[in-house]
C-alpha cells in the first residue's frame, strides 16, 4: 500500500514533523535540507524509504556529514553515522555549561 502524499510529494504522514510550517507549501527541492533533517530525526520506515528514493543515499550521507551533528538529536545522529558509514561526530557542547 502506497503512502498518501502532499500536493508537493512529501508523504502526508510526515506533516506532524513540520508543525511550524505550512506543510502544503513545502517544496522537496527548495526545502531539501529541512525535509532531510526532519525525516532522519522522526521518520517512519515508509517516510525514510521515500526520503532515500527522493534524495539518494549520497546526498543524505553528505547532509549528515555536514549538518547532522548540529541539527539531529544526538542519538539519531549517531545512528545515521553508523548506518551511513560516517565517523562519529565529536562531542558537542550542551546549551548549559553547568
């Protein structure tokens, strides 16, 4: 069974990951970094399958290498580094330095 998609092609089931945006106005090409970030952080298997089919493994791998440590939850970043054969990011400082 194929997942329902928004008018721009992003799986409709991903809408809760973009609550602060107008989901129907997200463009997978123009907003690629945001879409990659949210689906890597919160996506289901079906949403991740769409993500990899849409952007390709190498583009996602490059995004994780460049921005994953800053934009993904720590545990998810570590998971994607393992799955995409990337080095683990250096420990990042927390918001609170206490």
